[in-house]
């Protein structure tokens, strides 16, 4: 059950190196194509354009994070209200992902799992974690907090009701 905290401790050592790895943007050629999810790198950003002109095959930062189980965003959700409305709240979170992922292919939900007294939802990007936190607070009120770490390359969001 404490896999999460153990995992964080282990990955902290690799933090510097890995954050660089996820920011490989500048080194990629145009039309680099992620062989895992199909996202394509054009003009300095990732898109969902169809890879008809795909040149080099790469693994995009979001797929790399999923493969490494190394999230950028953590959202802790808990409380009696949450327990009662869990399905609805998770479904709202997934809707936010669907909206965000369209213009920003690197923003995705990685996993949703039970951890101690809360449900932990992890994301590949800090932006999506913030958006989900905002949406939960807006739709369901409750108490909402977040803090950034690693020079804003990571975020931990807490929502409770
Ligand atoms: Zn990918």
C-alpha cells in the first residue's frame, strides 16, 4: 500500500536527469512521431495531427512518464462526500482530461489508485492536475490546496470534502 511513497523516494535520485529527459523538446526534429500514442512533434509542440509525414519515431514525454511511472501531477482526493460521489468525481476528472488533451497532447491522466486514506490520481502534466483541482473546487466546493515543487515541474493537489 505504501508503494507510492517508496517509489517517490527512489525516483528522487533520478529527478534531475529525468526532468531533462521529459524536456527533450528542442532536440526533436519536425514530424517526430511517438510510436506509443501517435502524437506528432511539429513546429516546437506536440499535436494529434495524423502522422502521414512522420519521419523519426520517438517516445513522447507523456508516454515516457507513463512507462517510468513518473508523474508530474498528483491529486489526492478524500472525504465522506468524495466516497459517496466517487464515480461522478472521477468522471468529471476524466472529462477535464479529454478537454485538455485535445489542445495539449502531453497532458494526460496516468493512473487512479487507492493510497492510504485517499484516492490518488496522477497526471503527466502540471497543467492538467491544476485544471482538475480547479474543476473539483468549482463543481463540488470542499477544501482545495496545491503546491508546486521542482521549479514548478511538479504539483501536488489536495481536495477534500
Ligand atoms: Zn506518446
